[in-house]
C-alpha cells in the first residue's frame, strides 16, 4: 500500500522534472522570447503541481494532510505568479534557485536512506542530489547569469531529478522491505 503511494508520488515528480526540462530547453533555444512567458509557464507549473498533488491526495487511501496543504499552496502561488507576471520575471531566478536547492536536499536525504538499505544506487543518488544543490546555489547567487545558462541549469536539474526519481521507483520495494 505504501509502496504504491511512494511510486505514484515519484511519478508526479517525474512529470514535474519533464516540465522543467521543457522550460530549460526553451530558455536555451529562445532566450529573449522566453523571458516574456517565463512567469506564465512558472505559474502554470505550480498550478499543475498543485492539481497533481490534489489528485494524489483524493485518490490515496491514506489522507496525508500535508499533501493537501502543499497542493493548495502550490495552486495559490501559481495564481499569484500568473497575475503578477511582470514582477515575477525579476524574482524568477530566486524562486527557481530555492526550488532546486530544496529538491536537492530532499533527494540527498532520500539517498542517505538508500545507503542504509544497502542499495548500490545510493552513491549515484547522492552525487545527483549534490549537483542539484550546487545548480540551485548558482541560480541564486549569480545576478548576471545569462538566460541560456539558467536554461542549461534548469535542464540539468530536471535530468538529475528524473534519474533520481527513476532509481527510487525501481528501488522503493527494497527500501520498504528493510
């Protein structure tokens, strides 16, 4: 039962990673045009994340209150981003950097649990998580970073998150058995 929940949650995270990969590619290919639509995409991503988490909440047998809370916060944040698009372009880098760092820390914590289960993939997961954290810090501290570099960092984050989630989905049964 818990295994299905963890796998379903990881699939939601994979969808989010694919959306971030698309955003990264678009920033690399069309940087000037993308600055105009970044806030719209970011708002839509947060709304989609919130919607997927709401669906996850209502379709799971165990009702996790934090999941519903995070879903509602995500939807509200997405609506705010959509309605304040001109301001959001200025703070996009900060929001994205914090998001990437938080995801990296979460993945780092998960990979340490894999170490305890004697999974051979924990080293790869730790490296991916550390690279995600470094990418998030670069996005946060670099004020003059080019849009294409931000796109590349977002793409790298999405790929690393996808790899980590894929490993987790394959190894979740080992994690629960121990």
